[in-house]
C-alpha cells in the first residue's frame, strides 16, 4: 500500500504552521479593541491551575449507553468572563493547556496547533463579550463564538490533509490497536462524516485503508447492531437475539407510524 512520503508530510506540516500563524495574526488584530481587564493576581493564578487541572481530568458520563468525555474548561472560561472580562483570559487559557499536552506527549506540531487554537478562540470570545458590553447574555454569546472558532481551528489539519495522509492516519491507528489487540480486544471506530470522506480525493484513500485493514487476520468487521447483539449474547443470558436490533427498531418505528395514521 502506498502511503504518504516524508516529503509530503513535511510539506503539510509547514502548511499547517503557516495557517496557524495567519490565524493568530488575524486574532491579534482584535486585541486593540479588547481591553486587558482587571484580574486579581490570585484570580489569575487560580484560573491557570483550574484550567490546567480541567484539561487533564476528563469527566466521563454515559448517555444512551454511550460513554461521553468532556472537560469543564469552557465553563471556567465563561466564569472568568463574568467575573473580570478582558483579553487577559487568553494567557491562562493557553498556559492551562500545557499540562495536557505534556501528559499526552504531544508532538511539537500538535502543541503549536492547539496553542494557536486556544489563542484564536479566546481572542474571538473576548472581543465578542466586550463588544456586547460584558453582560451575562454577552458571555453566553461569547462562549458560543469560542466554540465555533475552536471547531473551525480543529478542522484545519484535516482540511489540508491529502488523501494519502488520511489513509496513513487510519492505518497507523489500526497498527497500534492491532498490536494491542494481541493481549486484549480493541475497538477501532473510523469517523465517516461527509466532510471527511465525502470528497473525491479521500474516497480512494478510504477504500485503500479498508483493504489494508481487511487483509489482516483476526479482525472482526462488525456493524453497530452486530456488536450490540454480541454483547447481549455474552451478558444477556447467553441468548442471541432472533433479529438484529436495527431491524427491530425499524419495525417498531413503522408500527408507530402506522398507528399514528389510524
């Protein structure tokens, strides 16, 4: 399988660095219109520690049998805007990101992009909150702007990734999980969002990655309903459902619709 060459990987890394610098430069244009604010020394230090701890201590919640992980970072930043709005919040937001990057042993490129992401998102939020006169509704709108800017920055690495890089990312993930799976089972999920694989230059790469995965032995290629059926067979009394959960749900919805038309 032909994967990305070192030269193409280096080229994309430099493109990402250039885009990050341009985004930070654009965010810096908002700072003259955003007052620094009047944070106390204690409040500044507490926010740095709180954000650093929040980024490393994930909160896990099970919703509809799905495990969801999140942090309280956004809430801490929103609270800081309520107490003492201003561009000063950019500093603790970025400094508080460092412990997570160190613990995860992130690459220099990832550190640079995450720092740029927090600078841009927090600068945008600070500008919006100040423009709306630092009210509670302004903080809500500002955090919405923070989230939108953060999501846009998160999408930049994928937007400049070539098809070969996309395939290599999937294959590298599989190689690690396949090796770990020799001792204990591992689950690999591939994001199939339209903006990821619904573009012509990635469809072939996605197909090549699937062929790479399927040529390995002892790989169970299961749908979500098949995984659920296997779980029920193991922990639901040892009986496999007579029909798939997906089909059962579809029949139930059809029956509900039919009942509604009567």
